[in-house]
C-alpha cells in the first residue's frame, strides 16, 4: 500500500447550538484513499489561556482603527515600521503610546497551521479568521506567538495517535516530551517526577481550547489581571453554555504576562478558577534593563522602534505604569562572587598608596531604591527620570500656544510633570507589593541563565579614565541620554562615566536573578543554561520557539492536570 492509501486528513469538528459535535467533509472519488478523521470532543473542557509579554499585544488608538502598536509580521512590515518610527520625536511617541488613549486591537493576522485550523472549528465563526479572532489569536504578535499557540492547540488535542486507535503516543509527544524526561536535560531545579502514560491517558480525556488574552501593557498589570479574571468567566461561560463541564483554566505566560497572571491569581476567589500556571522567562522581581533603557534608550534596531535615547524612552515609560512595573523590586539583588549586592553602582579606578590601580565601587540607592532612585527628584545624578523629559507633549503645546499668543486652559493649576510621574510610579509599586512572593499554589516556571545570552543583572556606571572623589556628591554636568555622562567632583575634577554592557547570564533581557526568584514558591522550575549545560540556547522574545521550552511547558501542563483532584473527579470512569 502507498502512503496515500493510509494517509489521514483532519476534518474540523464544530458544535451545533446544543453543543453536539458536527463535521463536514467533501466526498472524493474511489481513487483517492486519503481518510477524513473527525475527532469527537470531550465533555470536560479546560481552556488554555496564553498571556503574552510586554509589546506582545497589538494596540490601537482608542475608538479608532489607527495603529498605536502593531508589531511587524514580516520583513517588509518591519522595514515600514522602522521607517515610520525613524523620525518620531519623544512627544510623538508619548502621544501615540498614551495608556489612556489606547486599547487592544484584535484584528491582527493569526497564524494557525492546517491542523490547528481544523481544531479551531469548535470556536464560533464561519471562517478560519473569525474563529481565530474569537479565540483572541489576532490580539497577539503573530510572528512571535503564533507558533506556540498552534503547538499547544495541536499537541493537547492529539496526545495519542488516532491512526493507531489511540494505542500509541503521537511522534511529537514521544520525541518532544517523553524522550526528554531527564532532570538534567530539562534543567529541573526541584525533585523531578517523570510523566507516566497513565497521566497522559487522563489528560487525553480533556479538551484544551487555546485562547490568547491580550492586554494593554501600558496600563498597570493589576488592571490587566482584573481583565484576565473577567476573561476566565467569559470563556468558561461560553463552554458551559454548550453543555460542557468547564469551571477552570490553565494559564501559560510569557515575560510580563507572568505578572498579569500572578496579579489575577491574587483576586479573591479567582485562584480556585485556575488549575495551574506555567510561567516562561518571567521578570519575577524586575529587570535592571528597565532602568538602563529609561536612562539610555534601547539597544540595536529595537531603539528605532522603542526609543533611541533616554528622552524618547522616558516620554513613554514614565507615563505608563505597566513598563515601570518591570523595574527591579526592593527584593532584587545581583549575584556576585562575593555574594548578593545592590543592582546599581558606579566605579572608578584610582592609584593607591602603593602606586597600584585600585577600583573604587559605590552602591547607589541601595538603602531604598524607590526613594533614592525611582522617586528621587533631587540633583542626584543617578535618579531614574529627569523631570524635563517626562511630558514633551505638554511642553510642545505650551511652546505652540506661546508662539500663537494663546493661553492653555488650566495651565496655572497644572500639576508638575514629576507629580504626574509619581502617580504612575505609585501604581507600579502597588503592583509590585501586591504580588511580592505570591504565586498560584500550582505553578511551574522556566527561565534562561545562559552565559551566551547576557542580560543586565546590574547597571554599572564606570569612569572612562582614572579619577577620584565622592560619587554620591558628584554633580551631573552633561548627559548624552545614551549612557554617557560627565560628573563634576569639583571645579577642576570632571570625569566621564558610561553604562557598561550587560554582563549577567540570562536570556538577553531577563537576568537569571529575576528568572530564578520564584524557586521557593513553585512546584517545579527549569533553569536553562545554554550549550555549556547541553541546553538549547534561546533569547527572551523567542523562548517559546525553543523545543526545550516547549517540552517543559507541555510537561508542566500535564503535571497540573494529573495532580488535580477536581479533574479526577470529573474524568469519565473507565
């Protein structure tokens, strides 16, 4: 028999108004031997809710179809986006990315493969695009997240191979999960329990429709957590309306989406609606890169899109609590050979009494990072924001009004720019306090600690030449807003300092210090150290494209399912 004699194509199974399975297939001639496979759907439904990271959700200008942030889905779109942002000023960026004038856009291109399209048939809608949109897939950056959405949809629907009448695992589950169940291979940091076939048998009796839940990442993650709680109710309610048993969900997060998931789980009564959470590359206690970018802009080609310097980044991030919530929390410490220390420091070389060069280190804001760094509006040169960079839109309006001889309404009662920033920073601190050391009791996580994917585990201002003086008393004389400053110790003693490159193992964005922070509070956490430990190397944004991350995610989902007493009570008795 040829391959086509036994080939199978998956036919989409939908639901009628009563929740009964329906399927349609075109009849073919007898010379075509491809079989049509129609899957019946279980009565027990546990939706998978995927939460993207910062900038992973499409945003539009509120009540309009105009783009606020549509991430590029192709090389051509990337080029167009770069050119579009190339000449944007700090004021343009502030106005475009205003958290109060933006909302989630759900009309983006979804990227389900052919198998996923068939499995999406249970969603309302008459076309693939409509069904994917109802699942929220169009809200996300498709190029970045389409692959993991499709993988989860397909793998969780097809754990066992239909061609073997369910007697054998699909090749994906065998090679991606079961053959990799070695704690060293997976980077497991806690006692590891491998999956057994019985766990997969139980998991296969559940339907896992994959939903994407976008959110306005400019606003507070606490607010986004409340939105997620509402989505849990809406989504589970839909499946119950079809006669299905659907009371709980599993949440899978990427990056900042983990903060949203944790905030959601702290809302009274919501944790019980969550079967478990899987966090990927979460900045659990913040990331020093946030400070670096507010002071000196982004790196590489991203700087054209996200901010080339401190002025452009401050204009957006100082006016948006969501990005500010990624600043290092009071718990964050940099791991060094001499033990943990504060993440912000400055240093210079000086010649000691023996004529030898000696490095002098000073920690900045180590006693209270909020008061001494984030909320500091004094002359301290290391403070987070400069007041004159916070509101370029307001300054531009004042200049235009002055030129035209107009008076701005309410100008005399206008709050200082720094007071407006304080409101956003207060929201950020409240979120950090709200979720501090708090995780859903059935949480799994993975993170990067790769020496080839360096991240800012600290921000280090270093003198360009040998100098001497009290760094805390130095005055800021010049700042190019790209990480180079000039400090004055006295009239004749002025020296340049520069932010050093990232030095800590991580995933290129989140340092290992923050990725590992959930360890005491989770069921299992996986540490991925790159090729030196035989692990796949991945960067932050592309982590879910790595087979290693996919393995631990699927493993974690089945562990969440197999450990649930509620689910075992609901599973069909055989």
